[in-house]
C-alpha cells in the first residue's frame, strides 16, 4: 500500500506543477485593450486611405512588438463631412466608448469643437490632416497635429514668386477656416519679397461650376496673372477644369498650388491632371526608403483587396502621417502602463447630448506627456512633436507635366531654393533661377511669364493728364470743336509714348484730360494724383513731381527729368556804381595772404643776403626798405638789386612764378569785371523775402504751396500765376506795386521762363530738392518696374535729345544775352597750393642758411654762450654776429683777388673821429702801402717764419679776410685790409 500511495502523491505533485505553469503562461499572454477612437470622412479618398493605413500600422506595430502588454482597440465614427456629426461622434466615443485618444478629425473645420471636448475630458485629439494655422492659436494641451502646418509652406511659395520677379499674386481659397487660416501668413510672406496682393478670390465650399466660372472671369479682367490656389481637392478639381475651359490655362498664366492639393495629385482623375498642365506646386518632402517602398506595395495590394471598386489607388503623405500617428499612440499607451484606462463619469446619464455629464480620462495627462516624449523614425521621416506640432519643414517644388508631377527643386528654411538636397553649395539662402530645373508653363510654353497682362476685356488704360494754362511745353490739351476730338501733346506726352514703344509688349491706352465741364482744370496736381489712388485713372502722365507725400498713395516710376524748386528774382545793373571795383577780383582772405607772403618773402631774401651782399646792408631802415622793395618789385619784375646766394635765387624763382600766376589771374578777373555788364539780383536769399514781408508768386496747382507754408510764409503774401507772361508782369511790378519780389518755380519751368526773359531775371538759389518728374501708377502696379527700365533706355539714348529739341529747345535761345552775372572773386582756395609751395621753399632755404651760419660761427657762439652774462646778453651777441658781414664769403674774397695786393690803405684828408659811429665817407683818398704779410707768398707755400708745415708736409691753406670799414658823411680814411688767418 505504501508504493501506490507514493505514486499517487507523485502524480498529484506533477499535476499541481503543470497547472501552475499553465496558469503563469496564460497570465503572461494576457494583454490590456485600450479604446481609441477614429473620426474620419469615410466617403472621401482621404478618409478611406487614412483608416486603411491606421489598421495596417497597428498590425505592423504589434507584429514587431508582440511583447507589449497593451493593444489599441479602434472605434471608428463617420463624420460625413459635417462639423456636427464629427462633434457628436467625439462625444459618443468619450462618454460611451471611454476612448483614451481620438485620431482625427479629417479637416480643420471639424477640429475646433473636438479640441474643446478633448481638453475638457483630457483625451488627446491627434489629427493627421487638419492643417489650418488657426488651430494653433487655440493652444490646447490635448491637441496634437501629426501634419505640416499650412503656414510652414508660405515662405516656399514666396520664394517661387521672388525668383521670377513677380510683383503681384492673387490667392484663390475656399471660404472656411481651412482656406482663411493661411492667408495672413501668405500675405506677409509675399510682402517680404516685394509682392503685393491686389485682390483675394474667395470660393464658397458649396459653389457651383457657374459661380466658379464667374469668379474666374473676374480674374481675367485684372492685370495679375499669378494665382495661388489653396482649397480641398474636390473644389480645386472643378476650378482647374473651369479655368481650362475659359482659357486661363494658356500661355501667360501662372498657377501655384499649396501642399493640400499637391500632396493629392496622385489621387486625381486624368481629366483633372490634363487641366493642370504647367501648374507649379509645393509638396511635402518625404525621403524615399526601402521600408516606404515595401509599404506602398503592401498597402496598394491590401487597399485594392478591401476596395475593389477603386482603381489605380496611390498612397500620399496623409496616409503616411496616419500610419505614423497610430504607431505613436501605440508607443505612448505602452509607456503609460496597464491601469486606469477608463473615463471617470460625473453622472450616470447615457444621454449622447449631455455635455455636462462628460467624464475625465484618468490617464489623459500621462498619455499627453508620453506623446510629447515619443521619438522614432516613421514612414514619413523623423517623428517628433514640439508643442504638439510635427516638426517638418522641407518642401519639394513640382511642375505638373504629362501624367503627373516632376520635381524641379527643393526648399528649406536654411538654404532656400536648391536643386538637390545633398548640394554642397548650401551656405547661403538662395532664390536663384539656376537652382530650378526646366519648367513647362501653362500653354506648353518654356518662356517665363511676366506675371501680368493688359486686361483682356478690351478696356484701354485710362491715362490722366493735367490741364494747365501755362508752360504748355510739357502738356498741352487742345480741343477741336468741329471734330469733337481732344488732342494731347507736349514733352511729357512724347516721352511717355517713346517709353511705351520700347516695352516688349503692346499696351493700349488713352489720354483723358483732368478737366471740368467748362474745359478748365478739375483740381490741383495732388487731386489728379489722388484719382489714381481712387482707381478713376490707371495712370497719370505730365509734369508731376515725385514727392514723399504722394508716394504714400501711388507708385512713381523713375524720374524722366530732374527738378528742383528755385527762387527767381529780377536783376539790376550795378557795374558803374562801385569805385572800389579794383579790389573785387580777389577775396579779402586772398588779399591778406598775398600781402603777408610779400613781406615774408622780403624777410627771407634779407636773411639770406644781408651778410654777403652789400645791396642789403646799411642802417636797419635801409635794409627793411630794400627787402620790401625787392619783394614787391617782383610784381612788375623791376627789381634792381643783385642776389648772390643760390638759396635766394631758388626762393626768388619760386616766388616769381607765384606772382606771375597771381597777377595774370587778377588781370583777367578785373578785365571781366570792367568790360562785362554787372547784373546783381535784387534779392539773394529767400529768408530775406520772409523777413521783409515781400509778396512771392507760385504756379497755380503746384505742390509748392505746401513748401511755402512750411517755410512760414504769410499766405496773404502768396500770389498765384499760371503762365510765364503773368509771372513776368508780377515780377516787373514789384512787391510794392501789387506784384511779387520773387517767383518760386520748379527747375524745368524755370529754364523755360529764363529762356524767354533772360535779360530781366535770374535764379539765386535752390530752396527744395525733389526727385524730378515721374509717371504715376497705382501702388503695386506691375507696369512701374517695366516703365522705369524703359525710361532709362529712352533717357540714355538719342530719343530724349530729339524730344527736348522739339519742345524745350528755346530755353537757351535768349536774344538778349547781356544778363551774365560776373563771376565771384578769386579766393584763397584756388591758390593755396601755390602759396604752400612758396612757403615750403622759403622755409627750407631759411633752415639751410641758418644751419650753415651756426656751423661756421660755432666757435664764437659757443665762447660767448659759455661766458658769464645773462641769456639776453648772449642772444644779443649771437644776433650781433649774425648781423655782421661774412668776410669769408666768396663775394668779399673776389675783391682781394681782383686788386692783387695784400693790404691797401686809403687815407683821407682827415682822421676818422674816434667818437664817430661810422667811418668817414670816401670824399678823398690817400694810399699807404704797408710791408706785405707774405703768408702765402704767391698763394703758394708759406714762408717758414710764419709757421710750420702741416704734419703731412703740406702748408695749411689760409683764406684771406677782407674787411671794409666805411664812415659815411665824414672825411677820413677808408682802409681796405687784406689779412690772412694765422698770419
């Protein structure tokens, strides 16, 4: 009995162990089901594709992550393209299905209310297709967008507009939050590249084909030919079909689609693609990988199997985002754990419309944080949510051609437009055409459209022209009553016609005078310009000045003629009334400078000559007079004194050259002043008119009135003139007799006026600088840039000269040309270079001379400087040495050589007075010959009694010293001594 008992216990133990193992295995294989809602429009291509990708994503994910303890269980609701249905589906999923997250909704209109529900229930709302930027402004912490924000593509669109230089673009968008959300961002981006939005075309979501055609016909009547389309594909398909039908897909038109349309090109019918040939599009860029390629094949096979009625199905970026969305939620749910996946209900009500009874998800905050922290590489690229938004900013630029789209470039925020993403030359932001591939434009054209055209409704451009009484050389309006025709001619008109002829395209236009019922002017020039702003005129042509104030309302072309505002006053002859006219050729600063240099040059000559030249010696007054006489005599080259120093000769040569130029210039200027009629303006400064309260005239209708008011002119002192004849009459009367003291007139008119009355008036100053005359167009008009370039071609060519000769040729043909006002006095500015040369030469010579003096007399100067005595006494002694004759000079040595004697003494009739300051005058002479000091013999070897030879066996060379002592006005002796140093 014991053995069977043991066997029974063994079987029992094995049974328990096996049961335990089986129980643990079952426990390990148990998973937690987590409810997740899906709200899409299942009657649309995007809804069916999205649901298919979500199901495949979960199948693929859990196949590769079978160890995960959570499983998503999908509960789908069809929103039926309705906002209310989407909201009701979300409420049902949260209250009844207790979903922990909702994938959807499909469009931006449905998202607004669902986002509020998700935030209240703390249930994340994750959309892969709601792209409107307006959803971002809601800033709900429980809204996640696994798609590109529409605002991220506007810079790529503006880069396309910028690269081709288009100045205007018209957005065509659907009238809902999806269409309106992108517009503020798009307008700002276009303005940043100097492109404006003249019109916004809004298409209703329920618009019929006829209503779409009506809007397109309206666009055809406008100049702009660049259209940016942003709407769902179901509306855009009908729009492009209608555009092709009415001829708007022909040459000259530009169509750009946003990524909402471009991403879905593969799902469009063939007929729609045929109508979109030549369209440019911005498309989300997704890197092609092997995983993506394999998934495309599997998805197409699976989708075709589930939907056999749908042929040629193609996966797009929305499907890839749906796939990644499901994968991200599955990862996040696993991170949260396996507990508390329920909605805590506030009441027991099961009423679907009871919003107050909506519960709160217990794992909502954790699931939200898990989604924000989820990072992986999905089919659409790197998955990362920053502030609830997918981070993706690279776009592909495509061109619809043939059966599909062809890539022509890429756009990134860092590099702009680039041909290839792996390009090495990506250091700067580029908007170059070189980075674009070949483009086929609408109408099968390869040439870039200019972006605008003259409206095709047969209307001509209405060009407003001013109606004025005077200065008809610029614009002249004549009306033929017999033929009831108005003819507009003039300089401005001919320039405009020449400019329009140079444009590479034809523009039809007509001139319309800005006149009232009686044929007179209908307002000022400001009123005429404002008509362009009001769209009553398409442009204004005439003598219209470019001003800053006017540019706030209109655009100006480049100026076709320069202009300033000037003051014109009468002139009078003052030539015979000035007795001091001989002083006028030189300005006062030049007179003073010239006088100072004459004295300075005389001083330099004395310094260089007085020690070696008898002509510059004598009493101080004699030396001063001689020096000044010598300097001023260079004016007429009458100097008699002989100069012996080479330094002095150098200084005199330079100074004579300066004097020659100065005298010739003076003579020419004085001749002009004495022979030409001297006409002086009655007023030289506009402030003088304001101060004296004089009357001033200005042309009627001109902007000059505003300038005069700003300058504080009394309005009662301002008088209007319309014609040059009226201006002449007012100036002739003068301010005191009911006329004007000066006329404020623009430069082109001033030239015409002075050309007619050049003997009576002159311009004294320019008081205001303007940019000239230009043509006026509405702000942002594409004609401005083309016309401006054409103006340059005309003004730089011969055509402008021909037009000027035809209309303005008489402005220089004044019959009485005696109105030449004398030139201004010669100033120091014209001669400072000459004075600089003379001054430098004199100072250089002075420095050299003083250096030689100090070197020669260094022993005597040093002896006295080391002796006792005051500094003034030492300086006085040095000056005394400088004032003495330089007996070592060659001029005095030559005297001794010519006499041929060593010592000659001429003794007069009487002895010199011992108290006399000067030697006697040589009135009588006697000679006395002393025994010669034969130091040198016959200028050869000195005798031995006078010294030894130098160490090298040669005699020291001795220089004779000649001293001439003169005592004027006294009888006495003149002693000429020839001495030898070291005798």
